[in-house]
């Protein structure tokens, strides 16, 4: 995967397991030296082109929540089928589809961490890094959109002057620039803390929440700064960005799930401080 010869994907979400990610129905039944997987996954990025699938399935019959979940590395082969690529709002370069498991046989040696029942904890281990990564991924397009908008406003003339001269347009430039700086600063600080081995569960969640919402606000202002051209694909790339970045607030935990997480961790800290 590191050399680009294999494409991977993470297959966690299911029709009834979205924000409630532990409500997984896909099963993996032990059969000798193998597990046999049955069920389906939804909204899986890269699934149509993936060679390897990290799949979270229920190994303990009748278990609920995160107990009894196991993470598997599943190679594309018999018993694994991917659906047709969805038609999406944006991100046309990123194929996404359903994944189906029909008596899909996986060697027991493919259990990630070699241990049954800790699949959700396995996913959680990479979660903070992933959230910081996603927050950075929100900041890049925001920088690009602002660059494009600033160029446009300095070149576009109305009322015999460049529209960048108008202070109401300058307010939009200032708000974008400030919010991008805020997101970037937050991400760098949280990433440094993680590199020093600190617990970044709270700060990584704040970064993902703020940066994805920030990117949405920047996209909206940049469409505004382009005027009509911001809405027309023939005249600017900004409408594509506007659609592409909408996803950031939905996956890797919706904004609402991050708000809940940030509040939960803050209240927990407060409770700890008052007990001591
Ligand atoms: C293009 C795309 C790519 C994706 N890629 C992947 C992938 O590679 N792998 C993967 O496993 N998944 C992937 N996902 C799934 C994604 O992570 C989920 O869509 C996301 O977690 C939200 O789940 P849901 O769609 O079921 O929404 P729901 O959970 O049904 O949420 C609907 C609404 O209810 C709100 N809500 C839900 N619960 C609460 C609550 N307790 N309190 C307050 N509000 C709540 C949500 O915030 C949202 O506004 C992808 C999704 C998309 C659209």
C-alpha cells in the first residue's frame, strides 16, 4: 500500500451503523482456521478500486455495541463484491460504493492485532491521527479557495474599480484568512502534542470540527466573492470546491458527533477537577 501497488479502504459504516458506528450487523463466524463473513457495508471510500479492505465485523453472536467486534484485513476475492460507484455531490475522483460479503472466507491470521473482540478499539487507535489528518485536509482547499477568490476580486472590475477595493468584500477576505490561520494553528499545536505522546482525544476532535466547518464557511464566502461566476462551472472552479468540501462535515464523525464528544470530554475533565 505504501508503494501505491495496492489500494486499501476502511469498511466500518453500514446502513444501520452510521453515527452509531458500533451498531454493526456484519458477522464473522469462526470455521476452523478461517472466519466466514456475511453482511454489507455502506459508503466505503475507494471500495470500487480497493484490493484490501479493513472490515469491522461482529464475531460474538448476540453481542451489542463495541463488545464482540473484530477487525479483519480482507483481500478482494471470492465472497467479496463491491457495488456500483455512487453518483455523489462532489469528489468525483474518489470512488465510493457498497461492499457485500457472501460467505467470504478470511484466514484467522488476518485478524488485525491477532485478537478477537477488540476491533473497535483497533479503529479507535488510529482515530485521533485520522482526525488531525482530516482537519489538515480541510485547511488545504480553504487556502486554495481563498487564493482563487483573492485573485478574482483583484482582477474583476465593477463601478470602475477592482471589487477587492470594496470593504464588504475585504471583510470576507479577512474572515477567511483569520479562520484558516486559526484552524492551521490548532492543527499544528495538536499534532505537536500527539508527537510528544500527549492525549489529543479532545483537541483532535476540536480540530476536525472547527476545520471542517471553517472550510464550509470559506467555500461559501468564496462563491460569494466570485459572484455569478462562483456558481457556474464554465467560469470558475469554485463551485466544484464548494461541492467537494461539503463532505468534510459529514464523514469521520459528523459535526454534531464531534460537538457531543467535545462536550463529553470537557464535562469529564470538569468532573475530575471537582472530585480532586
Ligand atoms: C462520500 C462518503 C464517504 C464515506 N467513506 C467512508 C469510509 O471510507 N468508510 C466508512 O466506514 N464510512 C464512510 N462514510 C460514512 C460516514 O462516516 C457516515 O456517513 C457518517 O458517519 C454519518 O453516518 P450516517 O450517514 O449514517 O448519518 P446518521 O448517523 O444517520 O446521521 C444523520 C444526522 O443525525 C445526526 N445525529 C446522529 N446521531 C446523533 C446524536 N447522537 N446526536 C446528535 N445528532 C446526531 C448526524 O449528525 C446527522 O446530522 C462515508 C460517507 C460518505 C457520504
